[in-house]
C-alpha cells in the first residue's frame, strides 16, 4: 500500500497548497500527517502565507484521505476548524515485510519500541533515515519550515521503499528500503 507521510505544515497555506498538489499527483491510499498542522510555534518564524484558516480549508479538502497524529503545536481548539481528528499521539501500521511502523510527531518517544520497528517522526524538521539499536528511525522533515539547510519535504512509503521528496519540485532526494 502506498502512503504519503508529511509533517510540520505550521499554518503555511502556500506549502500546504503545494502538498495538496503532490497528494493529487502521488495518489496514495492514505496521507499520514505527523502533527503541527496549523500553528507556527513560538520558536519558528512565520512561514509563507501563514493562515491557519486557509491551511485548515486546504486540509479539509482532502479529509477523507487523512490519518493524523497530534504534534506539540496542535491543540483542541484546532479541532474546531478541522473536519478530521488529530488527537492521537501515535498511529501503528503493519508493514508488508512483517515489521511494524509507529508514526508519531516526535516531541515524545514511545517507550515500547522493539528491534525491527520503524519509528516515523516529524518535529525536528530534518529528513533522516537511520538504523538505531532498537529501531529504524525515519524523519520525513518539514513541509514548510525545514531546518539545517534541508528541503521542504515529504515522504512516500510504497511497500517497503521510502522516497524522500521535495514539496516544491516532487524530486526524489533520498531513497531507502525498510
């Protein structure tokens, strides 16, 4: 099954619009958003076209495709303008190779990770793929506020293949296998 995974839109209607375009191009079975959808956060600069209501409207247009987890910048008041739930701290998905994907924002780390699990995060705004002692760590980066010189990014999980892509161009800049 093909999933598009993205995080840290932070209220940027500009980058959300680009992401919606990529969703239409990629045509995944589901889109998994790893939190920080509407608010930019006190330590982040305002992203281009900062509009919480505009971003909510764009996300609502694809609500039937979305699975979401809450980030540290998401709050209950966000649910007043979003037409899909964002309250869960994590989502668990079986992978085709018998492994388990745990998807969370990343501001907290699940204590129950076991060898073979794949932990998907956002939060740090830097794409990453690392084999760690207790899991494989994957960070999809940030749609609107990338850090450390990284790209505005999202991730496509297609079976056991990971494609890290640029939100602006759709270009693959990193490929990995689970």
